[in-house]
C-alpha cells in the first residue's frame, strides 16, 4: 500500500519553541499594559488640585476619592440667577429667550473683593424652569480667564447692562437701608415720612432708578437723611431748573429741618419726572450673585 504526502524539512527547535515565543511576547504586552497603569495622564490641560495620597500608597480605579482634580480654567462658567419679573422683562424686550441670548450685550463681573474683572463675558444659556422656592431662574455665562484670576467655586456679582427710557431717578444719597431694605424720606404734610422703595443701580454710582415705591409728584429729602427721624418737620423750598435733562442731588431743591441744627435737601419729584420723560435712556447695572466653575 502506498501513501502520497509532502516531505518537509523538520526543525525541532523552531517547531518545539514557537508557542513559547508567542507566549513570551503576549506576556510582554501584558506587562507593558500593567506598567502603563502606573502613569496617570490627564485627559485635558488645566490646574491640578490637591493630592490626598502619599508616595507608596496603594491606589486603584475602585478608590472612592479621586487621585486629584484637574480644572480647565481657560474659560470659566459663571452661574447666577434672575428673578421671574426680570426674566419676563427680558423676554418682552427681545421677543424670546433665543433672541435675548443672541442680542444681549456683554456682561461684567465683580470679584469677591469688590474689584472689577477686566474681561467681559457673554450669557450662553437661560434655564427654562423657575425655582419655586426662590422664584428665580438660573443663567450661565462664560468668561475668558487668561490671567487665571477666576477659580472653580469662586463667588462674585454679575452686572447685566439694562436700558430704561423715561425712568424715575433719585440720588443714592437720598436713600438709606434697614435690614437689606432701602427707604427714602418723603415730605408729607411738612414732616419726614419713611417710605420703602425698590431701586436699580445706575452706572456711575450716584443715582438709583426707582422701580417701585414712588410716583411723579412725590417730594423726598435728598441729603442729610442720616440726621432725620420719622416725623421730623421739614420745610421744602422751590425746585431749581435741572441741568442737562437729569436732576442731580446738588442741583435739586433744598429743605430745612425745623428745630434742628442739621439741614437737608429735598427734590420735587414732579420736575424730575418731566426731565427724565424727555430723552433719558439710563444704562443700569443689575447685580446678581454668581459662582464660577471651570469650562
């Protein structure tokens, strides 16, 4: 009986150790992979936080506390809130939230030490849900952070420019605060009467725009309010002609307190209202608390 086949050269070394060579190469790849786990690489550039573990400590991917936190601080997200009424005014002004995001001017940031941040930011998103507990809606703005002044978790105030035409303005010196509420002294029947007001700060720091609490025709004490008390007799004098269409504190009418050595100035608010209704377009600064986080 004959068999057909192929005769090949037999290499006992090659055929006997080929599988051992393949196994050694596989072990080498596995060792290199395990060695690579000893080097931790950040997926992004940024600032490294604290390192809670010491050299030689056993670490693994199952640790509850991370090795460290890397913050990408090149651009910073700033989160702040706006009241429901402010949101409604914003939508009425621009027509929709989408148009507001497209056309709103750049905003400014006041840092925690009350200094002004040099770079301007832009509002990127407005939440569609109003927080029932606070009556506010959340917004997010982005600020460039070239100098690295902003840090994740920091605090400050966001200043949003707002334009108002025909606004009623009063000097800041004519107001005073009690328990975070702002008041003015109205002159009623010749006596000073405290009256709560809601105001918006105007750029420059000398005036407020009155949102609620006053109407044209009201007479208020413009200066020396810290020397007055409820019911102090006040005699108002005739108002002077405003200059440049805006009534300033030192251009307003004056008043003299009776039976006191101190003096105060009063503003006839009707004349002030006439000047502002002509062409006043005051640029205000709405300030809201804000927190920063990395992008």
